[in-house]
C-alpha cells in the first residue's frame, strides 16, 4: 500500500467512523448512562468488533455473507434482535447513571460494555458487506496482504477511537446537565427508541446485486 493510497483510506476511515450508526449510538448510550470514563470501555468492544469484521473480510468469509442469502439473513437477524433487545432495555431504564463500588463490580461492568460493543459491530452483516466493497479498493494484490490489512486495521482502530470518544464525551456532557429524573427517563426512552429503529433499519437492509 502506497502512502497516497493509505492517506486516501485514512480520509475514508474518518468518514466511516464519524458517520451515524449503531456504533455511534452505542457510544452515546454508554456515555449517557455511565459517564465518559466508564462508558468509554464500550469503544474497546466496538473496535474489537471492527477487527472481527476485517478478519472475516480478509479470510474470505465476507464473500460468503455477500453471496449466500441464508448466511447473510442469519447474521443479519441476530444483529437485529440484539439491537432491539438493547433498545428495549434502554427504553425501560428509569435511573440516572450508575455509580459502581468495588473493583469486582467495575471489572464486570467493563466486560459487559466491551462485550456489548463487540456484539453490535460483529453481528452487523451490513458492515461486512460495506467493508467487502470498500477495503479491496485499497489493497494491492501484487504485494503481501498481511501488512496491508494490518495498516487498514490500525487506521480504522485509530479513527474509531477518536470518533467514539467524541460521541461518548458528547453524551456524558449532556448527562451532567440533566438532574431531573423525568428528563433522564425520556432521554433513556429516546436512545432506546433509536436503538430499536436501528434494528428495524437493519432488518430492512437489502444488498444491491
């Protein structure tokens, strides 16, 4: 991968990372509910999910999802169900951000946030098909692929780290301005509804052939 090609991909990666989607919504929900320092752990899971998607594309499983209606439908509806489940939980949440005491509970919370972020990105076949369409445009098949995929993975991890920090911090700052339980309740409902809408939109997603 030449420097010019990498710089072009870097610009595309910034656009991808900052574009609104399930990942950005997950980051904002985590920031809203837990504040920045704790909610940002969700980003680690989102990045792991992207790395998983890249691995899927890199080893050829992405082609299976792009060509097999059954495989695509299975993964898609797993993602749909998970987004709607998260949305329903958020919708029903009544409380303000949770303060967790004790190292074991904090560790458990971090793990759950990482897992949630991972599942959101890893179970989104729309992301796989998108990466399958975009990534090969920046790959030079005449040169070793491992280094090129590593550069792409590192670039996307960097841009997502910054973008999700922005979304998490934005929600966390909004949260500090909210003290009325009624406001918190309706904010939870708004984010919960957005998650469920994201699930419905994923269910309606059809690939172009």
